[in-house]
């Protein structure tokens, strides 16, 4: 794969109004996307555009739409909508593709642009490389349709209703009467959709962090701050807590006792349910290398298996499509139910768990016990640069020493984030004291070498 300048593991992302997340790049991206999708046919093309609640979203949307229109492509504006809602609309409206303006779980000052193809799936690496080349070169600068060939923008008036109806269709006949649900909307894209859907299903909904002002998205709330929804559960006496990130493609759950569940526990519950009902395609769950190894034992005990991928929900989806598997996801809470959607969907995932709760009559604190986790030590460190980790001798030596100590009964994963200036470390093993000491030692060496 060619070295990328603009695209990371999930589109283009960074500080809003600083290169590469600028109106100028958004304009050129719009032109590149329009040209790329327009090539597939001669009829007039359209692209769906959605965004989260960040203050910079309107600025980038205007530039992106101008770029699309300038190459003769129509922009269908979904407004503020969860990322999976945009993917759905692309398919339902037979659009050529979709663009989501969001930086997901990042702070309000950041923003990003991520892309979907006509099938509602994120673009593959080769397509992103092609778009990057179109943005950075003058190849399409001469493309200037005029008159009635210029694209227009149109508002999708029922975008949130379409999305809500779709996720509700995944749990036909389910009623949540008598269930009290607390929701942390992260002041993001889910601030209307998640509470509305849960209320339509009959739940008593207590919505928090549902008043976005453009600057408070993910601010001490949402899925990256799970302690907040845990606190709210204990204060309100709700039976379930739901927490999203800024674009609501992620889910963290909290049980009625205030216990926090990550993506691995949700994957375990839903995969076991799928095995029991005969709906887990290939009897296989797809997870990344970051997921706890206890997941493998849990699924194997029920007659299934776990297929591992590289980190990133797009790689999970690729493996699911290639193997025709139905459930997959990440420890971080990106969960894909391919029978009902094409990308991570926090609300859809929450409804699957609520269905299991209502059908079994068991509380979440009991259902989560199906997964017995191996101890993990994780460290996420901000870095000033991203040299090859192999060029850091002190770090490499400590990693090798730790792997030797684990003696094949654990693992060390060290990688750079593809969306933030961070390095991520995970050590898994049976001795919690040992792995935490090793993690601290490696983190100290990393800080001395490349720490911000």
C-alpha cells in the first residue's frame, strides 16, 4: 500500500481548520469523490452527506458540497445523523456514496471526513489511495460542468426517521415497557435518535448529555468516559446504561449495578445468542487482535470460533464480507450486525442486547458473566512523532523481555493509533501484577523516546 498523506485508518482526521481538515481539502475531496463516483455511470449522480454536532461541521459541509456540485454531482444533506444512518441512506436512496463529517470520539476541536461506497460499506484502501491522488494532483482541475449540469444540494427531510425505522426493524415485536434506560448521548449525533427509538419501543428513557452546543461533544461524557454513565445508573436506578461516542457508531453498556461492559462482553453475549438460535453465520465471530482471549474460550465452549483481524472496524467488516459472517466488532464498542447493517452501529447493538435481556428475563449483570476475561493492562500515550517502533531499542528490549516472561500464555500488542497522535499498548496474561509492571516499564520507555 502506498504511503498516505491524507487518509488514516478511518478517513481524514485531525484538528479542524488545520491541514488536512480544512475547507480547501474538503472542497477538493468533494470534487474527487464526485468524479470518482460519477465515472461509474453517465446518469446524474448523488452523494449523501451527514455530520455530527461539532461547530466546524457546517464549515466543512459547505466546502464539501461545493466540491461535489462543482463536478456535477448532487449532495443529499442528512444533517446531524449517526454514521450508520448515513450508510443506510446511501443504500436506501441509491446514492453513489456517502461522506460523514465527524471525528468520532475525538474532542470538539477535531473533525474528519470518512467515506462510504454505494453499498454502504467504507471505501477500501485502493479507492482511498485513488481519491488522495485526485486531491493532491491537478488531474481533474479542468472538469467544470456549466449550466444545468452543475450539481445541486437537497435536504433529506426524514433522515432520522428512516434510520430509526431501520434499527427498530431489527427487533420486530420487541417491547421495552417496564425497562428504565439511561442514555449518554455524548452531546453528539445520537442526541435525538437513540432516546426517540427507545421511547417508541416503550422504554422509560433518561437522556443525558443530549444538549449539543458544538463544543461539548465528548466533553467528559460518552463512550470514552464510561464512568459517567456508570454514575448515572447508580443515581437513577436504571436497569441499563447506554453510552455512545460522537457519531454513535460505538457502544458501551453499563449494567444495573454500575458495572461497565466493553465491546468484548457485548460480542460474547450476542454471539452466544446467535449460536443458540442458529443465526451466527458459519458459527464464527469476527474480532480484532485487541479483543480479550477469553472471548475465544467463551465462543469455543458453545461450539463456535473467533476469527481475528487487524485493528479497525473496516478490517472487521472486510473479514465478515469475505467469509459471509454475521456478527463482528471491536473491544472499543464498534459492533457490526451484518444481517441489519453495514457498519458499526451503537443503537442497533444496544437493541440486540435489550432483546436478549427481554427474551431471557435476565439482568445485564447476569448475562455478562458468560465471558471470563484474561487480565489486560492497557496504556494509551500521546506522542510527538511516530518513528518505526523497531527503531526504539529500549522499547524493543522491554517488549521482548515481557513476551519471554509470558511464555506463550499471553501477548504484547504495541501500535500507533491511526486517528490520533498516540501509541497504544496492550499486555494480556494471567498475572495482573506482572503485566501492569511491564506495561508501566514499556510506557516509561516510550515516553522518554517519543512522548509529547
